[in-house]
C-alpha cells in the first residue's frame, strides 16, 4: 500500500507499507548461482517448505520533504530584508524512516550426526515448550529465545524443526535518517543559489542488533554478539546551483 501527497510551498510525503508472507522450500545463497542452502534431506525437498529467510511480515517506509515557509517569497515574512533572509529564510528538512519486523530464524545442529550425503541436520523441538522470551531486546541479548526448546537430533535422524521457525524472529529495524537544508540565494533573480546541507544517518543513534547464534550446542548458542548498523553518522555538504 502506498500513499503520496504533495503540498503547496514545496512539501511532500510518501508512505509505503508492506504486509507480506513469503514461503519457500529453498533459499538463495548467491543471486547468480542460485545455490540451495540449509537443506536437511536432499531427498525430501517438500519437507523444506517454511517461511523464507527473506520473509519480512511488515515494513513501513516514510519519506518526506518540507520547506519551512519562512523567508523572502514564502508565506511568512515574505518581504523581509535580504540580510535577514540569510539567517531565518530558506530552511528545509528532509527525512527517510524505515521500520521493519525481523526475519525468521533458522536453527541447525552444531554437530551433524545424520550421516547423510550433502544434507544438514536440524534440532528436535521439545513438545509444548514456549520458544519465545519476553522483555526488551537488551534484556534478551544473552538468550534471545528459549534455548531449552531445542535438542540435538539423535544420530542417523533428521530433526523435526522447520527450515525457518515461524515463531522466532531476528531483531527488526527502526532507522531514522534526516537532512537539514539551508538555501542562500546569490543573485536577485534566484538563478544562482548556494545550498548547505547537514545530513544525519541513524539520527537517534539506535542499535540494530545482529542475528543470534542459532547453532544448537554451538558456542554462544542463542546469544546476540553483533550489530548490523553503524552508529550515528553526520556529514556536511555545500552545493552550488546555477
């Protein structure tokens, strides 16, 4: 679903929302080779059907541009002196916000005891066990999900866990990028302008945590020890338009 609105005085907003569910029995490792990853039983691809590793149930993207209507030729203080306009006129803000739920988690056994040719091994699920854990993201970094709900599959068997778990998700995304713009007209006709830009990426300096270790029995199992994004980045620019 997409909504777009253009306002007077150089303002616009664009909102796009996606609600989706992607099922597959394979996942792509490389776009050019189309390799299959995470297959447990090469003789039973139908048993691989689950949520895709790329399934993002909800995604909201908001883009906006707003020229503040203050200064020469604008709705407020349209006739102020040029010297004053250099200070209070010509300002604008622009932004881009992305909110997205996390991708599903796929669990594997650290030790493959299936003795299959070319296949992997997934764990067994403890019946009746609640896989999710409550609390904030920070409080769950050492155990993102209930690790006791999964056990190593016995030798010469395949586990009953699906390729990707429909109830467990990696951390989502909540990112705000914003720019502040100031326009300095150089000539009276407005054909020559100098624009100053201050751009902020990850404006609120939020952490997007990485994916927890999903290797049952492996080192750091269930823990998150990485960060997916950069800290706040600020850059400045000058642009001459003629």
